[in-house]
C-alpha cells in the first residue's frame, strides 16, 4: 500500500492534469473508445493535433496515459489503475468529511 503522502502527491498530479476541460474530454474519449491515435483523438474537434499532443504529454507526466508506437503513429491509452488510485483518494477524503460532519452533528445535538 502506498504511503499517504506518496498517494496524495500522485493524486495531486492526476487532479492537476484533469483540471482542464480539454483533458477531461480526452479522458472521456479514451474511456469510451479505448486506445486511440492523436489523429483519431483530434477528429471532429477544433483542437489541433499539436494541442492534443501537449495535453496528452501533461497527462503522461501524471501517469494517466501512455503511448505505444504502431508504425508511424503513437496510440494513446489510459492507465486505469492511476484513475482508480485517484478515485480511492477521493473516497478517503469523502469519508473524512462524512466523519467530521457526523461529529459536528453529534456535538450540535448534544
């Protein structure tokens, strides 16, 4: 199990990377369609392939995605384990808030 500090640092990188609407849309497309090339990710979008590449690199540094070369193209896919780690961290924070609200409710009612 990862230490709390290491888990929070890694999750912070993920949340920072996901703090952009374009990157959230890229994650959604990769979740729905599976691994895709930059050409396919940019199809039907007003965003250039270069801009998508920059967004993918940000997510790659956060270990959210990785690419595999297929001929002349790179195919990008999500690291679902990384998303799961971030979800678990959010669940932990949610539990802490629930516990704090429970203590506050008990204090007010007593």
